[in-house]
C-alpha cells in the first residue's frame, strides 16, 4: 500500500511541475510570477521530478520547437519520424541534451523570456544528482515493498518525466479525437483527463497553446486549471492573458 501511495504522489507531483511550471509557464508564458516564486517552483520541480528533472529553460525551447515544427523532421518528438515510442524518446533526449549543452543553434524567438537558474539546472542535470535520486527511490522500495511485483513501478518512477512525455507525444499524436482541424496530428487522448492533469487535451493545446486552461468542451475538465486560478487569487501568479475560455487565446508558437 505504501509503495502505491508513493507512486501516485510521484506521478501527480512530478506531472504538476511539468504542466504548471515547465509547460504552461516556461514554454508558453500563460501566466507570470515574481523571481522569488520562480525560484520556489524551480526547487519544487527538482524535488518532485528527482532523477528525471528537466531544465525549465531547455524544456521551454524544446517545446516551442515542437509547436513550430510539429510532425516535421525538426520536431523533437514526432511519431512520424520514429519507428516506435522508445526511439522517439531517445530522439527527444538527444534534442534536450543538444539544447542544454548549447550544441544546437536555436533561433532567438524560441529562447526569449524563459526562466533561468543555472545552478539549479546544473545540479538537477548532473549525473551525481540523478544517481542519488535513483539510490533514494531504490532504498524506499527496499524498505517498504511488500511484493516483488511492486518493483515494476521503480523504473517508471526513475524515468517519470520521459514516461509522461511518451504518453502525450506518442499516443496523443496517434489516437484520440479532435475538436479542431489543424495541420498536424495532435489529438485529445482522454475525454476526462484526471490521469495527465490536462496534458492529454493535446489537440486543444495545439489550437490555443497560450491558454492556461487546456480543456475546451464542457466535459474536458483540466484539473490543473482550478489550481492556477487559486494561485492567482493568492497573488502568487498573474494571468498573462484572459484564460476563462481557451478560444479567447491566439496561437503564438
């Protein structure tokens, strides 16, 4: 039971950091925050993502490239240019490392207004940090696992960020339904997205990428959006654009 609770906590907390901080804030600027709160969410992202930590700046650049070059050879993660989900994620990893290590030339329009904290990124992306997180996860399983089958969850926890990315970047470009006719293969993977905190409304997001609310139709509940509205009321973040309806937002990337 403890292992399953641990898995669920890691699943949703790491996913929240990805969709709230790296995706909606860093990549699309759906809302703004002070430098102090930005540093706070940097730390939260590092703690929740652990061994699969991604630099918000690098993630933002890579995701903007995805929107600008969806389903083309320049797309960092497209099923159209990978034979399976594993090769696609390896391709994504290559893009990520090339951007992070400044081995890839990136147009200035993709790298403007991104959150930066070099020290935290250096720690989170270091081999030592990733190894220590893996050791910590493994130790937790050693002390609390009650069945050998529970160790099946350990590789997922270690690669949680990549696991989440694979679900959306592969399956949401191959299966699902669409609300908008676009010049790409993006689809909405789930009708009620309680598993991916709104991320699976991929067709909606490609139509209105700067919207803070990924849901569009009445049944498309985005669990992250009420939390965003709460943070606005608490004056922790400020909406960059009206986000009551996704249709009010213009496509930027």
